[in-house]
C-alpha cells in the first residue's frame, strides 16, 4: 500500500487506514468507507483513492469590530516582560487595496482601576513604529488578514477594560462589558 499526505491509495480489499488524526476507516471491495472509530468525512474516487477531509479545530470567538472597511479581530493581551504588555490583533481590509496606518501615540489601554497606558510601539505585518509621532503603515490587499500589535510599558493593576487603536484618523475601541 502506498500512502500519501491526506490522500491514501486503497486496493479493493478490506483494509484499515490509520489517519493523521488517529481515526480508523475501513474500505471494502465496493469502495465504501465505514468508520471504525469516530466518523470523518471521506470520499473514494474511481482510481481507488480515498480523500479525507480533516476536522478543523474549534474556532475561538474573538471580539471583532469593523470600521471604515477594515475588520479588526482582537486576539488578547499578554505580558512579555516586567511591566511590558503586548496586545495582538488581526486586521483584514474588506475594500480595494489600500494603506492602513496604526499610530502608537493615540493607541492605549485602560484597566478597571483607571490606569491608562499609551503604546510605545505598534506593528502591522512587518512594519513597525516605536516613534509615536509616526505610524506603522502597510498596504492592505483585499480580504488578506495581517497581524498587528501594540506594546505598552507600565503597570496595569486590574483587568483591561479598553483597548483603543488609532488608525487612519479613526479609533477602534474594544471595550469590556
């Protein structure tokens, strides 16, 4: 038996196939597949090849906002060093190719105790700016997601209740309810 990635060659015998997800399927001489452990979608073509549709991991629900034809998905914040916090997001342009600029001077987080921190650096794709008078800008193709982040220095003593990103003359505000 020859084995290929995500495609398995099956001969017209009762065979057990070990799949990448450790699930078993039996293929009989009529090219029908029967799940042995768990069910997975698969098809057999006229060349006796089984094509397996892999299960996708559960999709996490992240806060999403659309502003000026850009979709911003907030992925969360993490401490990267003492008194340094980075908040991550993914941005997708829903219109024709155009530029997006993220500004660190007006990008901020606020915690429930009222502490405010301004970003010391912002990134968009491979572009970054740690000079808060300038932007991290990038050309955004239509429907292509791009990673972005904002880094903050200072002490946050409570839960973040506001992540406010300043981009292209508008604010995108993720607020905790």
